[in-house]
């Protein structure tokens, strides 16, 4: 039996479309509904549809009731760019003639039909024809079972040997796809150069988009270390709910992000399930990034501010910048349960905690360095 997705925010119109599909012989359990762009894209990522009926003007997400002119276009672009599973047929509806004209110029070449519901009911015969066609072909496509994509990102001045170790620990499990992101591991001073940071972030963002197109309906788990945490978060910040994958867990280790970094926007927009921040309380590399690299911090040593365990869970460990590489047992105990059980089974090392007096000294040192730089610059150019 064919499968249909109806994307319409108006209850009366949605019921009308539903009625037409039922009368055409489609079983109700094979008709999915979405009233906003986010829910629609989630459905398209998780299932393969024969027919999609799309209202061009609808809210972007469930928390909004205000229709958006660009919502339908974003859904169509996601289909065309294969960011989601591509349906066999798309029928677009609108009661706004200007939208029909605009969209026709952009999408008719992709065999996407757009109908003005205010002037005729031609969309009904078009939908009935599509249903009869797909029913006649006796086509039944099963949704792919969700797999798990593990994305890892290493830090600077390292080849990321831990990425391979983690993959080896996961090799005994089925349905796991490990993707290790590598970039030129320059000397640590490179992170002082903002333009170099931007280049790495841009390259990762583009590669991540390609990866999502290859595995659009999988669950994603991110593990990043050191400068890799900055690269990951900056790239995710460029995404929206319309083009991001389903993110189950973000795990950071030795993070160079600021302690005050606000996770609210990313977690809310991308619907991230969990953020785990694993900290080495004796990390000596992070004070360097905090003091000499503007825009970076040492959250991988101190933890993030906020209610611990709400948006972000800080876990503290005895050790330095690469504390998690000391034994493969670390992955089994602390990271792998996040992938399969979606729970935090271990809280970190007992009694491990940042020394607030030491952190205060480092903060004062950073301020002194910034002031000294300003004075030197002022002396040279004034």
C-alpha cells in the first residue's frame, strides 16, 4: 500500500485532503500528518513516501502558529538537495497566487506541481491520479531502520588516535557507522588565528552537510576533543531544525569553549537530547587557550555554568587534556552507554572537582594579559 504525507496547518484543509485520500483507497494508517515544517522534515527523514501533499505557507515549528512564506520552500529545497528521503511525487497547494507564481519559476523543472486552491479543485484530480498510478504499480517501500552515526572530531596538534580506539570498541555492535573528521593538525598556536578557525569550521560544516545527505534518517552522536569542540559547536550553530539531523548526544572532552557558553539556542533549535561535558580538572592546555586565544575558554576544565544536568551534564575526572585516552575502559564505562542506553551510567571520578581558587587566578591572569596587550598596542600606535 502506498504511503502519503500531508503537510497542512489548516485543520479544515487537512481534513479535506485526508478525506480525498481515503476515498481513493488509501488506508488511514498509511497517511501521516504534519502541521509545521520541522515535523514535516522529521517525517521525511524517517520514512519514504510515495506522495507528499504540501501547503506552501505554514509555521516553521510547532511552537509557532504564524504561517511563514519560506517554510514550504525550505521543505522543497531539502527534497531537491536530498537532505531527506525523496518522495516519488509532490503536490503543492496554496491560496496565495503570488506564491504559486514564485514557486513555479523555481520548482516546476523538478516535476513538482503547484495548484492554486482558490481558483479550482484541479489538485483533487491530480492527487487521485497520483494515488491510482502508485497503487497500480503495486509499490510498497519500507522505511529504513534507523542506524547510528558516530561523528568524532579531534583537536589541534594531534592525529586523533582516540577516534580509532573508540571505533574499535564499537566494532562488536551492529548498525554503527563511524565517521572520523580529520583536519590538518597544526601547532597549538594556530588556534590564536581567527581566520584559520573559520576555515576549519567551514570545511567541517560542508562535510557534515554531505554526511547528513548520505544518512538522513539516522540518529547522530557527536564526540569531540579540544579545539574539535569549538569546530563542532560553531558548525551546529549554523544549522536549523530544517536541515539538521536527529542529534541524540553531544559529548565534549577537554573543551575549549567558554564556561559561559549558552547551550539554550542550539539545544532548542536542533532538539538535542543530551550534552555531556567531560572535564580533566588538571588540564594545563586549556588555561593557555583561555589566556591567549580570544573567544576560547576552558569549559573542559571548569565545566559550564547553569543548572548541571538540565541542558548540560558536567562530569569531572582526574587527569589532563587527554585524560580519556589513558585506557580503552573509559569508552566502555563513560561513552558507549550514552550511545546505546541514552543514560548517564557513570558520573565521573569520585571527589574530582575544579579548584575554584586556581580558576580565579587563571581568570585574573587572563585579564592582566589582555590589559597588557591593549597597553602595548596603544603605545605602538598612539
